[in-house]
C-alpha cells in the first residue's frame, strides 16, 4: 500500500481534491489546534510548520 502524502502548508484553511485524474470532489478543511488535518477521502495529511512566527 502506498504511503499517503504529507503536505506542509502555511494556512489553516486548505483544500484537497485527491490530485490527478482519479481524485475526489474538492473539499475544504480547517487545521485546528493540533496543527494537522487529514482528508477523509484520500487520507492526505496537511500540517502546519512546527514554528510559525
């Protein structure tokens, strides 16, 4: 099984469409206090950098 991608982002608001031609409907996600969120369709992880000034 292919490991899911982890994407480092600079915003608390992200969108995910699964990427490529076999993606999924675009959804919008909000990163909470944990600093990460996982797409419920494709399990792609979005994380904020550990240090944000």
